[in-house]
C-alpha cells in the first residue's frame, strides 16, 4: 500500500501536486488496483484490469472522463474522476465527480479536500454550471460541509444513495 513520506503533514500541503492522469505517469495500474480493491463494481467495471483500461483511455482523452491525481513528490496520495455520466438512472445529470480515493495513510491531511477543489475547478473551467456526485452512509455530511447540496435520495446498486450537487455559477 502507498505510504506518505515521513515529512508529510498539513504544514507541508504546499508540496501536494494535483495533475491530470497521463499515460506517461504509469499510475493507471496502481489507481485501478487500489480503487477496484476498495469499490469493486462501484467503479462501473467488472475487474481491476477492465478499470485500468478505462483509466488508460481517460489518460489519452482530451474530453471527459478526466482523472485527477494527487502526488506528494513522486508518491501517489489520491485521485478523483470527473465523468460525463456516472449514474445510469440519472443520465441527464452531468458532469459527475466520482471515485474520490485517498489511501488510508494520506487521509486527514487535506488531500481529499484538494482533490474535490480540483474537480470542481476543472468542471467550472469546462463551462459547467453544476457538478454532481452520489454517496451514502455518513459521507453526505462530509460533502455538505464542503458546500455540496443534497438533490435526492435514490435506491441504486442495492443501496440508498444521496445525489448531491455543487453549484459552480
């Protein structure tokens, strides 16, 4: 599992870099393995290999999907996906922030917040007025504290989910 450098702390958050996933980064396999182990089919794919293929496609794309990767130096510390479509029962909603992932060793260090801010900024730069996500459990409170608003509760993939939106305009 990925670990943070010994010097990592909130005081060193300025060493955090967030950039678009590229083929040259060689991170598609790492991200696919970590995210698929964590979410499985919630990634939208049946295997880590299939998910890795999606990530490689996204790395070559000049449109959505776009994968944003957080690094501290050369160490992977998280990623988030910006997708045109995420929830099959709500195809009209777009774009979506999805698969926000920060390894346990990097949590509570501001990485997740930085990735959320980067995804929101990217959606705004692309001209969108709103961005969506879906979540469950205690996470709606996490996102609400970051200015996301609940839109509706739905049954999706066998669980109650909350669709949330962030207004960009």
